[in-house]
């Protein structure tokens, strides 16, 4: 009986450690989007061609890059940008301040905001992590 109780507690601990909450999914999507935006920004500067990130109903797209050169879908269901405003990523080395707010339709709804002041890379806004 003691062995069974210990195994039950151990399996419960493992299952709790492996949970993937909506907040963690949203944070991962925000970090992924920040990396993709920086990749688009670098491609724009390297090619000298303006690149814009545009949200779509199915995900998002990078206008100005070759089709499918960067991913265009969210990995987690229920993640979407709060607004459909496009972001200009270049080709100038200094862009204007940019902001993207992502939300997750999970209960309770959560949001996270990516920001760049135009010089620094996109990053999750301090205090905005779910």
C-alpha cells in the first residue's frame, strides 16, 4: 500500500509539472513572434526591401518577403493579436516604436504585449507576462 501511495504521488507530481497552461502557451507564442519579427526586420535591412507584418484570419504574414520564408501560423490554438494593425519592420535601421498585443481565448482571457522602441529588439513588455 505504501508503494502504491508513493507511486500515485509521484505520478501526480509529474502530471502537474508537465501541464501547459494558457499563460505559458501565450508567453511562448509571444517569444516566438518576437523572434520572427526580428528575423523579418533583419531580412528587410539585408535586402533593402520594406517588410510589413500583417495579422490575418488564419495567422499572420510578412509582406515583402518571399512566400513561406517565415512561418505564418500560430502554434497554439486560440492565440490572436488584439488589433489588426500592421507593423513596418524596415528597411531603415531605426524604425518607429512598435507594439503588438496578443491574447488567448482561454478562460480567463490573457494578454501579453510585445514592444520595440525602434532600436532594441522586440521583447515582452515588462510586467505584461501572463
